[in-house]
């Protein structure tokens, strides 16, 4: 048992971290293990691998993910900003390297292999980008004379340009949505938020007109008869077959033919084997994580912690919502992982980094005298 009287980094972390949020994350990871065991063997067998190949790798990726999540949750706000700057810089370098040397798969360059490990650098760029944008918005609120908002916009345009070059429009839309939410939370004028939304819509229309595979996906969503909708149709059948309580573990039918049953459509596999009840429970777990983080963020008096934790929570929730919506055929198909549930090493470790940042930013830290003096000075200069 860790005592409050012990003044060690571990005891200080334990008594200041949001243990309910930490428990929810661990429960989500364990749920991912169960659903990976349900969804991945059929895919591995179909392509000639050991039936538990993807399951073993999922568990293997989970180990460093937990280490990253817990380790990052020890960081202070200053260390968080520094780590985000380093991670973002490395991610940008890797994205450029991917565009230059990465293999082209289905018309896109999103992966690069380093020392035998496939890396999707855009995944690690996302949480780091949110932290840096939140830092700039908090500085803009504290020091209006500083061009922090313009710097945040430049940061956005730089990352979005690289993502569009891959191209990866799903990640691009996610980044734009989170940046817009941060822009709004930071108290910027609503007209600018609408302007950003209009720009995003215009960009989506341009992608529809200029990028063939984007147009095909939207057309298939609007008119299923216009093309192959096998995966989405099979996913919808899985929800219908599962009913409220599911067919039982290992009894699913859809996973036998779904090529992406262990990644993009693991939610549908879970629905068929464990039922709509499981889906609602998983939805409630994601909702709890997002709302808990937002409530803790808004209780913080530090603007940076408030903005960064809110942005990370929104990104986490929107990514989960996109994956679930695709499975339910509510939006056009897009390859977006379900956090800690879908198979994918880069995604899992990057999500763990983001979640570790959320845990670190929502810790209950006492206000030090120097922080009080610094905030008072900032308030006086603002006035």
C-alpha cells in the first residue's frame, strides 16, 4: 500500500493521478485484448499465418504502450511541452521520409519501415500537435501581443499539407476538427470557427473533385449500388446477427470474410459475438474517458493544461466516434482505428502517449508560490 506520507515520485504520482481515468484506460486495453482474440485469428488463418499471429502482436504492442502511458503520466506541464516538441519534430521528419522513401500502397504513402518495424508517423504527430497548438493558444490568451495564434495556424497548415501529400484525408479531417475545437475553447471569435468549418468543407469538396478514391468512397456511401460495399454490408449484417446479447465468443460469422475484421471493423465483430449490450458498454466507456478528462481539464486553473487536456480528449473521442460510425455505415468508409481495440502498433503506442499526456495534465498538482507569482504577473501585463 502506498502511503500519503511517503514523499517519493511514485507515491506523489499515485495520490495525484486520476485513478478512475487510469482504471478506465486499463479496462479499455483489456477489452481490446478480448476483441483481438475474437477478431484476428480468422484473418491470420486466411492469409496463411499462425492463427494467433495478430493476437500475439497485439499483446506485444500493449506492453510498451502501458510503459509509455504510465511513464508519460509522470511528466510536469513543462516536460510535456518539451516532449511534444521533440515528438512532433521527429514525426515530421519521418513523414517527409515516408513521402520520399515509403512504399506506395493503394495510391498512398503512409508507412515507412525502420529496423523491421512499420511506422505510421502521422499517428505520433497527432497528440504532439495538439499539445503544441494548446500551448500556443494559451500563450495567445496570456500575451495578446504575441503572434501565437498565427503560429498555431502555421503549425496546422504545415501538418495538414504533409498529410494531404500522403494522402490521408481521414487524419487531416481529424486534425482540423481538433484544431477548430481548440480554437473555439481558447475563446476565439465564433466567426473564425465558422470560417474554419467552411474552409474544411471546401477542402472536402476539392478532394471529392480531384482525388478519385475519395470520390468513390463518398459515392458508395451515398449510393451503395454504385460500387463494392462488401465490408460495410458485412459489418451491418454482423450487427443484425448479434442482436442484443451476441452469438457467443468465437461464434461470429462476419469475421470469416471481413479482410479488416481485426482493424477497421473490430467493432462489428464484437457486436456479432457479444451483442449490442457490449457495444453500448464500450460506447459508455469511451464517453466516460472523454467526459472525465474534460471535467478535470476545466477544473484546472492553468490554461495550457486546460486546453491541452481538452484537445487530447476531443481527439480521442472523435477518433473512436469515426471508427464506430464507419462500422454502422453512418459516414463514408475511412481507415481509422478504434483506440486500443483495433490492431496496430503505431496507433497503439501513439494513443498511449496521448493518454499518458491526458493523465499527466489532469493530475491534481498544488499551486506553487512561483506559479502564483507568474500568473499574477501575466494577469497584470494582460490588464
